[in-house]
C-alpha cells in the first residue's frame, strides 16, 4: 500500500497500475502483478532477513516494496536502461538502502554475499548454483519461479549448512531469467 505502483509503469498504463495484473515495462519485460509481489515479499520476510538480493530489478517495484522492510537490499538488472530508470525511481522515493547493479543476475552478486534471502523475479528451469552458494548457511531463503515458458512454480529453497530444502508453492508465469547483459 505504501509503494506508488503507478510510478513504476509507463504513463500510458498509469490508469491500470493498481489492477492485479502484470504490465509491460518495455524490453520484453513486465512488472509483476501486485498479488505475486505481495506473496513473494511475504516469503522473503518470514525469515526476518537483514540483507536481501533481488535478481531482476525490472522497473524497481519489487525492490521498492522490500526496501523499507529490510536493512540492505541489493538488486541486479541485466538490461541497462531498466537499471538506470530503477535507480532514478529509488532516488526519487528516497530509498537509500538499495544498491542497484547492472550485471548478469545468474551470477548473483558474490561480492556482498552471503544473503539472508534472495528473490528472483524471472523464471529458470534450474536454480543457478551461484545463487545457492550466496545464500546464508544459517537459514538463507531463495524465492524463485522454476519451470519453462508455459508452466512455472514459485519455489522456496531454504539453506541450512550444506543442505537445501525445496518447497513448491503456487503456479506462476514470469519472464525468463537470461544470461548476459544488454
């Protein structure tokens, strides 16, 4: 409720910003529907994380929702214009605990690991090993959509030491997690 979603969509779509639907943000990417953002945020926050990594900044909406609820948020976007726009939105909203990077999300952000939680806002068929390695071994949580282009499941992975527990949650559809930067 405290995050103005209309600031994260194109002006032409501002009248639809509060509909419970995904909307295009350009570059073949979308802003997730509010229900999914809320559900993923809830999963991340259940572990009371201080340091969170988001893979797939997109418009910056998910990061803006999470930032007031955690101590430090790192976010990675592979599409440079989206990363730049998100940084501008974060500044405009006074969100000073976000560190936004333009880099390959599949690699995570190892220089600031370990993370109490990692949230991935793009789908992949297999969990990138780098993300598992960057989770805190003391209950680190990964929220990630797993599957192909037509069927995905929101999955929660919890790390305890060298053990990773997987739990499938709801069916979802996300844009694919892609390698490389543009």
